[in-house]
């Protein structure tokens, strides 16, 4: 859970940095505040992320790279 919260915080910081000086900054900030922040705190989403992390925690770097290539 701590990894999830840390990742969420990092995404918010990166989003803030990415929108600095951006003409869409206010719109993006509003979207994060009104919609995206609700997604990342939704219990169903958190549970799904925890379950997926548990399933893939033992994957090797090669397995992760193989999955990345499929995307």
C-alpha cells in the first residue's frame, strides 16, 4: 500500500511539473482534482492494484520486459 501511495504522490508531482507553463495547466489540474484523484483512491482500484502487484511480485526482469514488449 505504501508503494501505491508513493507512486500516486509521484504521479501528482510529475503532473504538476509537466503542466507548469502549459496553457492547459488549469484544465489538467481541474481534471486531476475532479476525476483522477477519485480513481486512485477508489477501494476497488486500490484492491485491484494490490492483487496485481501480488501476482507479479516474483516476476524476473526478463518476464517484465516480455510483458512490456507485448504492450
